[in-house]
C-alpha cells in the first residue's frame, strides 16, 4: 500500500471540511418556527434520490462496507448473499410498511417509533418501544465512530485515539448543527463518491490488474484453496438461512428506516427510494461489486493480515493519487453515516418521546431544537467515551439491541397487518420477547440457539394469546392504520 500523497491529504481534508460545512449550511437555512421539523424530520420533503442515497449509506456504512471486502476475501461470491438478504428486507419494507407508516406520519406528524406505537396502541406501549429502540441504536454510535477511526488510522497512520476523536467531533458537529437534514445531505454526497470510486473505478482497475474476469476466474479456480471462492453456495445453506432470519427483521424495527420514511416527500417517494436501495443498488451493484474487490485482493495481496481491510488497502494501492484519497475519505464517511444515523435516532426519541411528552409538554419548537442539539452532543460524547473507557457499558447497551430485535418485530407486524392486535398484547409481547432474548444472551445462548430466535418463540404466542383475550383500549387508533 502506497503512502498518502499530498493530493490525497487535500482530498481527505476537503471532504471532511465539506461535511462540516453541510451542517453549517443546514443550520442557517431552517425556516423560522419549523426548526424541529427540519432537525428531526428533514422538513418531510426529501426526494427519491436523497432518501435512496441516505438509506443505502446507512445500511452499507457501519458493517457492510468493511465486512464485504473481508467476506469476498475469505468466502468469495457466496458472501454477497448477506447483502442480498438485506436488500430483500428493504424491498419488503417498501411494499408492506412504507404506505401505512408514511400515511400515519403525515397525518399525525409522527416522528419516532415511540410515536408510531403510541398512536396505534397506547402511551405505555409507545414509551417502552421508544426506550428500547433509543438504547438499541445508541449502542452502535460509539462502535461505528471507532470503526471510522480505525480506517483513518490505517490510511493516514494516526494513533487510534486521535483518529477516533476527530471522526467523532465531525459527526457530532454536523449532526448537532443540521440534524436529520444534514445527515441525509451528507449521505447523498458520500454515496455518490463511494459508488463511483469503488464500483465504477476500483473494480474495473482491479480486474485489469488480474487479467479481467477470465483471468480472475482462471487464477482462483486453478488453486484448490481458492476455487471455492467462485461457488455461489460456498457459505452453506445453513449460514445463508441464518443471515435471512437475522437480517430480515432489521428494517422493520429500525429507527433509521422509520426516519427516512418520515422524511420522504410522499408515499411514492419513500416506496421508490426503499425499492431502489434494495434493487439494484444493494443487489447486485454493491453486493457483487464489493465482493469482487475482496476476490481481487485475494489474488493481488493473498497475505493480507486482516481481510476486512481488503477494500481500503485496495483503494490506496490501485487508485491514483487524489482519487484514492477522496474515495478513502468517502469510505470512512460511509462508516460514519451509520454512526450519525444511529445518533440522530435516539436524539429524536429523547427529544420527542421523553422531553416533549413527560418533562415539558408545552415546549415550543425552539425549546425542542435546543434540547435536540444538547442531546446530540451529550449522547455523542457519552457513547465515544463508553466505547473507549467502559466496554461493559457498551455491552450492556447492546443487550437493548437484542431486546429490540426480539421484542419489537412481531408487535410491529401486528401493528401493520393484524387489526386484532391489542395494546396489551403488543406491550407484553415486547416485554416478554425482549426479556427472554436478553436472558438467553446472558446465559451465552445455550444449545447454539440465537437469542433473537428464542425471543420470537416467546413474543409471537404472547402477542396472539393476549390480543385474542383482551379488548382494544380507548387509546387505540385503528382507523389510521386499517381503512
């Protein structure tokens, strides 16, 4: 891997300066009296291109952008199925979740998962859903910022602490200034750069280095140790099915997904954006493209110590100066896009579901904006600090993600598709399914069963049995969700 050239450093510095300026611009262009709508809902007027880029950047950023090069390096083409499953989840959301959630959001001016569950069921159910989702997505902020710091460490040779603090300061800075709108605007820029840099420049340049598709296939198939990398089923059906059950529920309970639906201009805009994110962007473009980067790296640098660094190493090895710096900056920023999205979600939940509903019900737009900015800074600092200094704190918060994934999935499906679901059924399904999943996690997942699966085994029957044996409360709104 070559050293960074002055043009690379200029490109990286200019890129991060641009992200910060986006926050400044967004802060200064808020319409008087609509500050909260801009900060937490991006004015509800984002177009298809903006929502598509933001949804893709968030999904591809934190784990997939790093992991896929590694999966291509170690598993080959079959590793791409994990993104195919994620794309399928987003397509399902576009058809089955977007219409009802967007209709509710526009009618009720809803902002968060807590709002959604409170509107359909009652305040108790909305509050528990808000707390669980807020804690769950907070768990990722520190980890994603540190992941970006590690990429900056590798590419620029800085120590991890300094790199992470710089990444964290940029993320917290533009998010605190511009909120969700700034997050979406920066997502658009970084996805365009990443798509062009990796899919349309790095992959073709890499293929030229190995003699094209034919040369790559001949090289890999001629070696018994690498021949399986060309097998689309090499990961094994058990692994692929495991990915299916692990990934499919994510977009149905994600505060990140819900916020993009809320921010979209209308139902059709949100549906098109989510569909395009799933097909063709995640599958086949990113799935196959990033996997190919790993395959090419396996040929050009077979002794790479850490397979998950295949993509950034390829960027800095094959791309020309300047372009390489810009793409590595976009690559780092795409990791950051998951962090800022995970940050603005809990901020919205605290500001809207805790502060507005419990602490100061008469808060105006200016009050809420100030609280949102303060919460962004405080939460950002706490998550970075906890990831550095108190790993057990982060582990504890990760239990909240397990709770959310296990406890919220079936109540969300009930909210969307089963009119007979009652507030009591949804509440106890969330609590019992999530609690069982956390207990199973604490017990280190006996017999090899994933905690989320155990939670679902409890959550679904509790939802059905209690709903069939209770009546709808006076707080429930059936008309908005079932016409």
